[in-house]
């Protein structure tokens, strides 16, 4: 605000795309930057890389420098339950850190936490409401099948746009009828059913779309299963219209539930 900053903006600076393009003296720093660039940072809840202990100043010996445990000292046995008094104790787990000390607070395994911290897990919330980490764990996705339809110039534009606007839930394989802990265990056992997002080019004739579209890429076996669903979608679009399909893929159990949400919004609640 007072103009007290280093004027290091270089409009003509070329962004390096490989480590070899970086000055040798700056390559170690660039390796650190590459590793940390996609970290989520604060608010550390639930935390994708690290979690809430990182908020405590006692964890640090200097700015951005973790306090290390003294050599030869090991953590005591805390028992089955770690209570608040033990956590906050002087020289307790929020002070000097030994190897593995930072990540010991994370969910084990992490897939279970991913299944729990998501949008639309309670019916009273809009499934499109951003919640924990949609930048790392997708909420609704463009499938490979719909992407191929979007790129198929032989299809009518209405079909192509319907495919583009279709966004099934990334976690649609999770059994909706299971309680949250069981869904977490299902996620652990069947994590391979979840698609990987891959950047793919937009159709050449639709220059108003983003240059790259992030498309869900599933295994060939799963794709074969979804091909059947896609054929049903095209038939339903032609015969019944698109709304019922989109209603289900948005995460609503019924039209009544969706209307009830609209009513709640109009009430200002």
C-alpha cells in the first residue's frame, strides 16, 4: 500500500518449461517450487498435504522452518487416545518433529478422507456448492464419452452441447445408500474405479471453449460399461428431453428434492 516492495515484475520474462532452461544457481530453488506449487496450503482442515498442527507457532524454529526433535529423543507412547492436554503439553507433539511427524496426523489411508470431504454429501446442500478441495478432488466431471460426442462434428450441435453440459458426479460409483464411514471404506477398496482427469484440446470448430478441457479418463473396462449408459442418454435426450437426465447427474434424488432446495433459497435460509 505504501509502495514499499521490490519492483521485480518483468513483462517480457520467459517462463521456463524444463529445468534445463533455469539458471544453474536457481535450479535447487526451482525443484522446491515445483514440489510445493500444487500444495493446497492453509486452512489445513482437513488438509491434503498437512493438517491443523501446522497452525501452531511451536512447530517452527524460524519462519517456514520446522522445529526438529533433539537427537536421541523419541516420542512417548500416547496410548489409544491422544487428549487435548497431551497435545498441548510443552515439548509435546506440537514441538520438535521427528521423521514422519508432520504427516502422522493425516487420514490413513487418504482415499477415505477424499470420499468424505466432498460437495453434496448432505441433501440440504446444493451439489454444486464448492466445499473442501474441488481443485484436487473433482466434484462433477466431463466424461471421455461425452468429450468424444462434443468433438464429433457429424452430430447435431444440440447433441454435442448436451454432452458438453452433462456433468456426472466424479464419485458416482460410491453407493449412495451407505452411511459415510462405509462410503469411506468403499472408496479405499474400489479407488481404481475413480477416473483420472486429463487435459485434452477443445474441438477445433468451437473456439469459444477453453483451450483445454479436463476430461475424466477411466479404464477400458469401465468405459465399456459406461458406453451402455451413454446410449441410454442419447435415446432419452431424443425421446424424453434432457432435464431428467441432468437432474439425476446433478445429484438430486428427485425433482421434489430439487424444488425444496429452491424453496429454501427463496426463504433466505
